C-alpha cells in the first residue's frame, strides 16, 4: 500500500469554504465509486482556514496518471470537478493547470 499527501487552497471566502465543506459531507455516489475504482482505498481531507490537505492510501499499482485518464472519461467526475472549481484556487508553486499538489514526505516516525 502507498500513501500520498496532497495540498490545495480554497478561495479565501468563508461562505465558499462552508459550501465546499458541505459538498464534502454529501459527496455524490458516482464520485466515491470513481475514487475506489482508481485503486484508492482510503482518503481523508483536512482543512485549516482555506488550506486543504488530502491523505490517500492506495493499492499497489495505483497511479495518478491512470486516475486522471479515468476521470477525464467520466462525465460525472467532470461535472463534480467543474463544480469544485468555484471553490478552489491554485496553490503557490503549483504547475499550470495543477490543482491538488503532491507533497514531499520529509519525516516519518516509525
């Protein structure tokens, strides 16, 4: 199993942040299925102010490239992503068109 940590910023507007959180209390079933079908076994999103942190545990063989191909071919995922754009903004240092940015692990307590 592999673990990943990603980050993203929301637009710094309390109403938009509240709406984003509300959407994530009722994620569409098709989105949940697409996440699981990609090989992601668990996903948690944390929020501090307008900064998000996503923790993913994925099966061996999972790849972000494969997930992106699956997402691009799924109209419901595209609808969800378009809706989420209302709330999200690119984090400083993100590449062009990049939303969620993979973070580098710098410490692990074992």
